[in-house]
C-alpha cells in the first residue's frame, strides 16, 4: 500500500510541476502570437525606437520608446531608494535588532507586503505628490514621486528575502571573523554579507520585477505623459500604465500594439532573470 501511495503521489507532484510549465508556455504563446505580427506590421525599429504614440492619428503612430524609458527610469529610481534601505534593514533585523523590538518590526514589514497597490497609490497622491511639489518643484506627479513610492513598495520583498539569506549564513563565518580580531560591524559587512550575496541578489531581482510590473500605484503618481523623460521632476508613462490606461477602449491594431507592449515587458523580465542566473552561476564558481 505504501508503494502504491508513493507511486501515485510521484505523478501528482509531476502533474503539478507540468501544470506550471504549461501555464507559462500558454502565456508565451498568447503574447508572441498576438504581439509579434503587429510589431512586424508597424516595423520593429519604429515600434521599439519610435518616440510618438498617437493611436488615434491617421495613420496611427505606435512608438513605445518613451514608455520603455519611463519604465527604466522609474525602476532605476526605485532600486536606488529601496535596495540600500531594504538591505540595511535586513542586516539590522538579523544581527542588531533586540527580540522585543523585532516582535513589532517584523509584522510591520510583513504588513507592508499585504497593502494593496491602490492604497499605496492613494498614499502617493495625498502625501508624496504634495511633498515633492513643495520641496522639489514641478506639479508633483513625476519620476521622483513614482520612484519613492515604488522604493517603499519593494521594501518588504527585499527585506524578507535578504534577511532569510543573512540568517542562512552559518554562525561559524561570523564567529571566525570575530576570532581573527574583526569588530561586530566588520564581521557582518565583510564576512556575513558577502556570504549571503546570492540570496541578496535574488531579493534585488524580485524587487526589480515588482517595480517594473507595478501599475495602479504608478498610474496615480507618475503623470502618465507618453513622452521621453525630461528629468526626475517630469511626468512619464510606463509600459504597464500604457496598457492599463488604453486597453479598455482599444481595438484593432491599437489593441494589438498594446499586447505587443506586453511582449516587450515580458522580454524585459526574462532578460533580468537570465542576467541574475548568469551572475549567480559565476559567483558560485
């Protein structure tokens, strides 16, 4: 009977794994089957490098370079803001935080992960937009505002994964550094932190994926202007925002161009993950 149970469960697990693979393949087929033909029709160079997005013109113009640059600028800003804060917070929680305080900080960090993005968007509109307008200038809806908001949104991911990676480092690393005369800070930052670099890199990649794929919060604070970024205080439109804003009324070639934008976004995420895997393999050698 035990042998039969093991045999059955083996194939149950295999079916579950195959279901995941099939789901990914179906998404890929849908995106590329609907997106590549219109990219070819418009022209790959015009679609990817064009700076004018006017779907209602005759003839229509579909150039997504402003949205690509908008996504890159907002994501880069979120990384600059969120990654240092997230990693330093993870170091504090894993090696400095007293147990009494940890009981309150850890649930607060986890609560950040559970807040809906629309709530983050309201926070950005009511708090961050006026703050940026008052202290930095512009109308407040800008790359800087979106970067600050996304930097806050990726904190739970970076903190959680980085802390787990730091705690997974054997205690002998830290104790050995202390035995050689290193201080508490040097033992952590020059021994434990480098040993956890693979896990921390995974945290950064997950944070980047969250930032580049975020939609609703960015729509509410970024300005949604389909133009090339002119500075951190100028409004931009990201690829995800472009899809959500226009998909509701798009039809024909316009709709296909939005799906093609999804293809570009998918390729971006794929490149980020492949780059991480290559870097991780080299670091493990």
